[in-house]
C-alpha cells in the first residue's frame, strides 16, 4: 500500500472519495416570527425539518439568552437531537458561540496553529492522548491552541491533567501570549472564554441527568476562541464524522481531519489508536478525502485496549511522566505517536505520516518532550 501523505501530495488516498455536500437550500418557512421564537423553532424540528443557517444562528442566540425559559431551551435541544443535527446547523451554532466568546488576541500565531482534541463521550476511560500530543507538537516548534474543559464524561479531562501539571486555568491573555512565545502552546480553558455557556449549563445538567445528549456534547472542539488554521478532531462515534467535517469545512479552517478509531459496531475511541480500525474524513484543503486503515500500515504493531487505559488526574499525571520517560505501555506510546504524526502531516510539517512518526518518536526518545515539560513547569512556577 502506498504512502499516506496528508498535505504535499494530492494522491494520498488510493481510492478517491467525493463526499456529497449537504444542500444549503431547504423547503421550509423562514419568517421573522419563527426565528424570534424558540418554541416555534422547536415545533419546526418536531416536524423533522432542518433549520436554515439563519434559523440555527437565531436558535443559538436564544439559547444563550437569560430571558428564555430553561424548559423551552431543554425542549428545543431534545427536538434537535431527535431530528439529528446537520452540518449546517452545527456550523451555525459554532459560528454564533465562537462569536460570543472572549477573544484571546492570538492572531499572530493562528495561521500556523493547530488544535488536537476529542469530543469526549466515547466512555472508553482512555488516557489523555491529545494532551500528550500537544507537548510533542509544541516541542517540535508547532504552535498549539489547546481548548478544553474539565471532565464531564470521564475521570480526567484535558483541563484536569494540565491543572495537575501546574498550568493555571485562569491565565491572563498576556500570560497565554508569553506561553506561545516561549512554549509554543496556550491552553484556553473553556469556562474562561465562553461566558454565554453560563446560561446554558443548568439546562445541560438537567439533560445529563436524563441521559439525554445535545448538540453541546460535540460543539466544544468547534469553538476554539483562538481560531487555529488546522485541527485534528476526534469524535466518539463514526456517525458524526461527515457531519462535523461539513461543519468545519464551512468554517474555513485551512486543513484538518475528523478521526475515529472503531473497535466494533458499538464502541470506539475519539482519537486514532493502535487498537482498532482508524477512520479519517478531511475538511479544508483535505475536503472530499476519506481513509480507513490500521496502525500496522505504518509499522506500528496492534495493541491491546488495556494499554490505553487511563484513570483520574493523579493517575494520568503519573502515566504522562511515564510516556515522556518511555516507560509507559508500548501501545499507548505508539498511539500518541500516531496522532502526533498525523497532526504533523496535516499542517505540512512533514510530507507523510511515516515521516511524522519518525519526527514524533525522535522528539520523545531524544528527551526533547521531557525537557519541554520541564520548561513548562519552570515557566508556570516563575
């Protein structure tokens, strides 16, 4: 099988795949009264009718409003989930909430920056792979805009692990800028940048108690306030891949991939791994590209799922230090290397995933990542 190249060659996929774009025009009303009334929009959804971009934008603003009844918000989110969110609707939500976010003023780095994250929700209890990838990329000179929160669906979210490392969650913009200059990364703690979410949080908690998902379960990775040009986004379900690729493509990111590792029909990881079958769907410069492969395609042996297991923040911190020391389970280290390799290739830092694997492994084995983590600790202690 030929080399898997993500950026410099446009023949990366053996079989070209052209994803059918979602239609932008729908046969439905678009009156001012409908757009100004969340209950009317809910009724629209109850009829299994998709919202236009403008209607979804209006709904997002109404959800963020303090004057709208929380029960009306809950009913809307249930109806949207029952109908099934489209790429157009998700893009409108993302545009609205990103527009309502606080601007960290990081335009200086955005054109080269990447975000590597997952939606969460895969219920696999795995280690924070994307957080470890952040340090590999940063040690390699790539600016990383990491956007995340404390755990909701697992024992340890990205914010939990980074806080355990001594990285403050409530950093001033000036400190974030200094971190980007000296460490090549900044962590945007979601509650600090999305004040509009405060009005929605009680509704989200109520839905969570009912076991009801909503669009907010997958929206977080799409509303990075730094607006990086590149993104590697892992999703907990293969069913979301095309929808989110369509949404991110419409948001004009330069290049990126939606990824998922499928274990069986009912489970999988919201990241690439050496355990199952990896699926990738592109957007931006990689739109209409789709691939599936196992890690052994790149010389990485198959791993047992137990090798990717994580724990709480304290346990994951100890495991993180084992990763950068090279003493963690081989399957976990190889899975981290694989994600870093695809990220390197996505942003054009390497010509192929194979080259990216060599780059990531060298950064780990040479001790550069370990040194970078030590510099990070010194930076935030000073």
